[in-house]
């Protein structure tokens, strides 16, 4: 039995869009880069409506530990692919030490 302890650094990507398409993009990304993520469907409820989306999870996996900055960089790279692939204009990356909103909206402020 092996026990491996590493620094905990869970990161979540929050983006609207179709779960099946998001899973497809995440699988392609993981195949290309040798990575692993979770893809969980969610529903965004907001003033005047609601929208389907996903929460993509990344962790510091003990078998292949990484530095928090590297995990966040992977999340940012994947987020940009998801925004484009899902036809969205923005997404949010949430980590224990920071939250980054990425927007391609003209009125971003």
C-alpha cells in the first residue's frame, strides 16, 4: 500500500454550455496533455432565467503531484478551450487563493 501526501489545491472551472460537449472537449484536452479532470453538470439560475453549464474540477493528484501555479495554468489553458468550444463569452476559475474571471465580452468591466 502506498500513501502519498501533497499540497491540496482544488481548482474549479465554471462555464455555461452543454455537458456532453464540455466532456468531449475535456477528454480531448486530457488525451492531448496526459491529464485528468472531472466534468459535473450544473444549472446557473440568475435574474430573468437559467442556463445549463458545467463545473470542471482539477486537483493535485498524489500520483503525479504538481505545484499550485502549474495546476492553475492548466485550468486557464483548458478554460480558454472551453469558452471557445462551447461558444461562450466568459468563464470563471476558482482556486483556494484566487478567482479569475475571463471574459471576451465587449462590455467587460
